[in-house]
C-alpha cells in the first residue's frame, strides 16, 4: 500500500486528484498516524497577532482600505488656480465685449437716458373782478434727461385796462439730487414792475410725501435785494378725468423795496382752488376761485398806489402741455 503523503506537503492540486483505487477485498487498511508536530513556542504565537496601531505587522488585506482612502483624498485636493470671480457683465465672456457695450448703451438711452422736451402751461386764465378784469399765466419749457435738464420758466399777471403789472422769466439748470427732488440754479429777469431787476436764483422742486408738488427759491438781485418764494399744489382726482387742484403761493422779502412796491416779511399770499376736466390728458379747461392778499408794508405800498391790497375772483382758464 503506498504511503499517504503528508498533508503539509500537499498543494492545492492534491485536492483535485482522483482518489486512489480501492484495496483488495479482505485487506485491512493500516492506519498510519502522522508524526506529532512540535508545538510552537508561546512567544511565536503571540507575535502572529499584531497589536492595535502597529501597521508594520498588519497584513496586506488590512492595509488596502486605508491606502485607498488616503489616495482618494490626495487626488481630490488638486492644485488648479481659483476660478475667475464673476464680472459685472458676464455676457462679455460669450459675445464680443464691444457689441455688448453698444447694446447696453442703447438700453440705457431707451430706459432713462433719452433727451426729451416738454412745454407745460400750468395756468392761462381770465379773472373777472369788480372794477377791473385781469389775466394771469404761468408755464415752463424743459429739455434734458432724467438727471440734467434746462428749464425756462415764466409767470406774470396784468389788468385788461391797465396792462402788464408783473412779468418774469427764469433760465435754470435743474439737476436731480434724489428720485423725487431737483436742485435748480440760474437767473431771473423781471420785466415788470419797473425798474427792471436781474436776480441770481437757487431753488428746488419736487414731489413731497402724500403727492404734494412743491417749489421753493431764493433770489438775490444786483442791488442786494433778497426775495423768496414757496408754492405747492395737490391734484385730487375726483374721477378719471375730473381733477380738483388746491394751490398756494407765498412771496417774501428780506427788506423793503419801495420802488417796486415790495415790503419786508411776507409780501403776499395767494390761495386758490381749480377744477379741471381733461378732455385729453394734455388739454384740460378749468374753473375756480383765487384769493390774493398783501401784507405789511407791501399792503401800504398798494394802498398808496390806489390799489386794493386784497382781491378775490373767479377764474376761467386752460391747462395744457405738449
């Protein structure tokens, strides 16, 4: 009977070999006891288990996972430069910057940068009064954009029989300083009353809270005269086309100017209310009441000239713009 090879000397191929042929009948197989192996020392068996944290004694399989994590972390860091921060005009990265700048300039002109013009006639009215009928006008012409404008403003009044009593023309540079207010500087020329005077002008106009249109100005003449003016209006829309407009105007002076009939302090106050109907948005006839009162030395100068310091009248007029 051939000897059975020691299991330690068998390789993996020994497990795949066919079993040996059976022994003849009646033969008793002799059991062969493998030689006893000497026990390994205790110190040697203890070295086969690596203590925690000892990576040198770890097997290859135990190190594969940690090595993969470290390699992945190193690869994800990278050393590429940081991306370019977003620019004010991202489209320039895809289209010609000069073409895009031309498009932005055109958009700016069409949405606020366009130069426009307007002629506005706020008051053009006839005033039937006891003793003498009168007339009055107030209007302006504007040209410019949203920020910078040139303004021509005029106002005056007179009597049908006595002729022109007061007339002035202002040439102003107007600049928007807030979304609702403009600062204005320029000159004012008075044609009546005589002697004529020229004033340096600084003022403002705008839309106050609760939709009040307000204006104010200071005037300094070549003779050292200082005048002031404040006025305000409010449009109360009764219907889509029917509008009631209260109005107030006050004039002041820092000193007496007897040659033109103005006294120091509040020289006069005008209060009125006008009801207009907009046949078209830019064409609206109106009817109303106006009351004008002179105060202090201004009233005394008016009496000395044979005038009534206070007067009230109906008004019929037209408001238009184009």
